[in-house]
């Protein structure tokens, strides 16, 4: 068993690094916890939804018919087609990329120089070979890369805009708070009304300009994130 001896100065630096590394998460946690009651959280949630839930068209008082109403076209179904309508996005993204390459080259060269004759019938044995050189070069290399990404989930999205072409801009957002871990999922894209299925669902492959964002913060990300430069420098000084 190896015992690591740390000087008091190094121990103080380690304590300072621990305080610095925990300062940011502590401030984040203080922002997430607002000491609000469940009733206040519920009312804030409803108020936030009411701000974006604006009716697409106003109903005419005293009449069964309204602009853009369902009774205007009895052949329509309940699929999303207007602003603030909802639909389900079945996200299934799988990306696989592989690349490999081999390099094998060789080169050889030989140079010889000699004197075959001298004036007066002198012998050339002592001066031959006058110059001789050999060169050989070889190169062999192999490289390979491989990456794989998989993302599967289903989210209920909302129509946030209707383009002049009739295509719908949809956006889905999900927030998960579980065991001191906070995860945000955001999916945004453009879909044609004809690509929406009869059960009001659309696959992510049918979305144009698809944007998928998933980020988390909490005990998992804090345990796997890279230490700050000060903490890494102190760990290097003490040999950890």
C-alpha cells in the first residue's frame, strides 16, 4: 500500500481547490430551489403556459361558425395544422460513421561511379569505385476512425409558427428533475402537414432543419466534468 505524504501547504491548496470547484454548483442549486410552495409552482407553470397559448382565431359570438373552425371543413381530422396545436414527435436518430485507410510506399535508389581508363594505360584498380551510394525509404501506415450516436424518445410538440408555404414549425421541450440531476431535451424542426400520421405523430426523419439538444446538470455531470485549471494545477503539484 502506497502512502502519499502531502505538506500542509499542499493540503491547504487542495482545500481551496475543492471550495472553488463546489462554488459554481452551489450557486446553481440555490437558483433552482426558490423555496416556493407546490401551489406557487403550479400557478407559475400555468401562467407560463398561458403566455404562449394564444388562440389562433377568435370565435364569433352567437354563431356556430368561426373563421378557421372545424365546422368549415367536415372532412378534416384532429391532426395538427394550426398555431399552438400539438403533435407527437417520435425521435429516432442513429448516426454511424467509419473510416479507415492504409498507406504503404517504398523507394530505393543506387548510384555508382567509376573510372574505366586513364592516360598512359594506368591501372584504375586503386581508384575504383570512385563513388558508390545506396538509398532506401519505406513508409507504412494504418488509420481508422469510428463513431456511433443513438437517440430515441417521444415528445409532444407544439406548433409555434405556420410558414407561408403551409409547413409547420414545431418545437418540443422536456425538463427532467430526478435525484439531484437536471436534464433538458429540446427538439425543433419543420414538418409538412401531409407527413403527419393519422394518429397525429411524425417521425423525426420527416422534420426539416432538425435541431436536437440534450444537456444535463447535476451529480452525474459534476462527477464526470473536467476539473478547473486551478484544481488540475494543484493536483499536478501534489502528484495526484
